[in-house]
C-alpha cells in the first residue's frame, strides 16, 4: 500500500446565470426525485458507476457497495442535505421486467452557503446519452430553489470526459486540490 496524491479540480457554477437546457431523457429512462426509500438504490447506482473508475482509488468507499451505502446514509442524514438536488435515473425498456438504476447525483450545502454536488455517477453502459447533463440540470435547479447563488463540485484531473462535460455546461475551474489516499498496487 502506498500513499498517492490525486490531482483534482474544484469547479464552480454561477447559479444566477442562465442554466443550460435540459435534454430530454431517451426512451425507457425515468428521473426519480429523492425520497428516503431510495437510499439503497442510490448506493447501488453509485457503486456501479464508480467501482471500476479512478475515483474508487481516490475515495475507496466508492469501490465497495457497503461503502457506498454508508456514504449515501451519511449524505442523506446531514442537516445540510438538499433533497431537491438529489436524483436517481432508472432505465426500464418495455421488454425488461426489472428496472435498472443507472445514474445518481446528490447535493448538500457547504459551510459557505454554496451548493456542493457530492457525486455525479452514470453506469458505464448508459454513458453518452445525456444522463449526466440531465442529473446536473435538476441538481442545479434544486440549489436555485433553495436560493443558492453558487455551487461546486470536484473532479479528478484524469477524468477528462467529466471535465469536458462540466466545462461545456458552464462550470469553471477555480482551484486545484490534491487528495491523499492509500492505494494498493499489485
């Protein structure tokens, strides 16, 4: 095990500016607003989105289903939790009996009064369909309803696709931070 530092960007969005358009969800996809009964489904979508990604090294809880459950419970129990900025994407085409949870986002308010996006996750086989954009649009709308003027997220510098998405939607890099994490190398 070695201590490794991961470069991350803090990116901010001005909630007083015009919001990017929300793309329509493709057929078979549905957006579910937060309710307490969705904790485990958010955790499962989070795990499936991050377990094979670099962020599972940066935040080991993302590479473990139980870790994702603990994280979702922690986020949703905070007094600063923003249910209006927390959404789940479900996929269920007509021929499929059980729905599949394939996208998740959560929001809280930080100590400076900014909206803080905790995770934006879309499972690998569902990427490239506008689901991340839809999740972000709804999360930012929820922060606006709370009267917040700014929000931010952090993204690992190696996650080029996510950075491109955030920049295209109007997020701006404001700071570089480094996250130390214990990584097991084989």
